[in-house]
């Protein structure tokens, strides 16, 4: 082997590796959606001091804050089949590794979203909730129509930063055999002994994806601001 | 795999603890280096230096958008791509086998930490008043003295809570060094799993170790914060 870095390989590699991009984007969307839902549930449970749930979610927050993502991923990868077999007697060893990745990352990022949502609800104050109840709404309606839209607006910057971190963190998923961008780059590089080129291409793709996400979140934030201003002016008139 | 034996967890914790020094080095050296560089960048920004400011934003962008694991791979294989042709031409001077993964891991972790630490330090300097610097210079201090006696204590006090986050993040980040075959706590324990294939127990044991480490770092920083608050109270009393 004489050629250690071949620039002409970059374009064919790019065309191969970019095929993993839909997996990345799909995983990202599913994880963010599920993590937001779980984060909302755990944030509300901790806010309302629901007896058992509060302790469980508190434990999970300490666990995800204190341990590296690689280890969390592998604990789910090896632990979930044993747990499910012990509890329900179902063998899930043959399931797609995507499921383990989704579970691990949802648990990890839901704790961050949970804190973001909880603090934003606290920062709104009690007045909003009381005013909603006074108008004759039930407490569920108050949350859905009054509290949560405002809380989401406050929590949005934190959520978008965590989404960028998630895109970067998700490149660890290749370790459990997911063929996303990094996974394809690894297999391609190991087969052809040109790992450096493959990883450079994968890095470029992830950085571009991250920039696109950043731009998208900026635009969305602007729209949120516009809509909130409109809402406020309507309310005042 | 199949059955879960809790007694292996302790075995793996003991196996991992043999390599505690590697994990300590990977966790704390990059972040401390990043603090030193980030501090100089932040002070340069405070003095209004354009080039330093651009460098700082470049580091922030790199840390945020480049996955740390890919950066590590590119640096690792990049060093090989540079050294291998050299080794072919000068076989006596240098050989590809002499490359160690550990310094490369240190370097790449430093770059990843640098952006976040720079942001911490910059936000700490933003809380400072520019009048502080002018007053120090007016009273006859040199630039260095003003930084050393007036700016630095205030910056560090402001930055402490965020630095705690940076250090815990650095501890957690250091775990990915096992992907380029650095033998740290995780890899040291994983090597021993071939005996009984107890992967889950191994990862659980190492998770407990990291958890303890992060907890200790947090306690340490709370203690520092407590100390600085105490000092401040004393100063106020003397006034």
C-alpha cells in the first residue's frame, strides 16, 4: 500500500456514505419527539411531586448526568434484552439495534428536556394558571392552552441546543451496529483500508447536517417570536 | 450472555480501577489545558483583540458542530497517514508502531473541550466592568498586574459554577477514548470480559465508577464555591 491519502476517493465515498443520512435524520426526529414527550411527563411528575414517579425520574436524571453516553448505550444494548426476558419472557435479542439506540438516546435527552420544561413552567409563575382556572378552564385545558405554549417558547433555546448536541452524540450509535453515516463510513473504510478519507467525509456530512439544523432552529425561533408578538397584541386589544 | 450475575460487577470495578490514572489524565488534563487556553482567549477578547476573538468563535463552532468521536478518528488516522509515508522513507528514524493513541486522545479531547470552556470564560468576562481594568491601569499597575490581581480572581469566581459543568462533561467525554484503543478504565475492564462474557456487568461497574467520579468533581466545585463566598463575606465584614 503506497497511497495513504487519496483525494480522488472523497467524492465516491461521499456518494456511498450519504446513503446513511436518512437513518441519521429519521433517528434524530424520532428521538427528539419521544424525548420531548418523556421529558414533559417527567418534568410534570417532578413539578407536581407525584410520589413514585418523582423518585424514579430523579434517579434517571442523576444517572444520565453522571455516566458517559457510550456506557449508557451499551447498558441498554446488553441490559434491555435481559430485563425484558426477565419481566415478560420475550426474547428481543434479534430485534433491530435501532430500537436500543432509540431507547438509550430518548432516556438520555429526555432528562435534559425535562429540566428545560420544568424550569420554564416554574418561571411562568402561578398567576397564569390561576387566571386560566378563573376563566372556567379545567387544569388540563389550562396546561394545554395557556401554560405549555408559553413554556415551550421559553424552553426553546435550550431544546434547540440540546438537539445540536444530540446530532453530535448520535455518531456513537455505530458502536452497536447501526449503519448511519458513521457506521457506513467505518465499514467502507475498514474494507478498503482508507479509513481517514471515510471519516473525513462522515465528519463533513455531520457538520453540514448540524449547520442545517442550526439554521432551521434559528428560523423557527424567529417565527415563534413573531407569533408570540402577534398573540400578545391581539390579547391587549 | 443471558444470565445476570451481580457479583461480576465488583470484579469489573476492581479491574477498571487498575487503570484509574489513565482516566484521570484523560478527564482532567484536557479540560485544564482548555481552561488555560480559554482564559487567554477570553482575556484577549476583553482587551478587544479582533484575531483572538475570531479564534475563540472558531473553537466554539468546532466544538459544537464536530462530533468528538469523529474528530478523534480523523486525528488518529491522520497522524498515521502522515507518519507511514515518512516511515517508508526513513525507516531508522521513525516507525508507525511508535505512535501512541494516548497523546492523540489528549489532543482531540482538548480541542473538543476548548470551545465549551472558551464560552464559559467569555461569559464570565462579560460580567466584568471595563472600568475595573481602567482603574487598575490608572493606579499604576502594568497590564499583567491588572490581569493577575484584578481581572483573574473575578473571572474565576464568576466562571466556577459553569466550570463545574465543563469538568463533569470532560469526565464523561473521556470515555470515548476507548474507541481508539486507549486502555482506560472502560477498556481495561472490557479486556477482562473475554473470560466470562459478562458485558452488562462490566458496563454497569464502569458506570458506577464514572458516577462516583462525577459526584466527587461536583462536590469539589461546591466546596470551592463555598470557599470563595466565605472570602467575599470576610471582605465585606472588613469594610
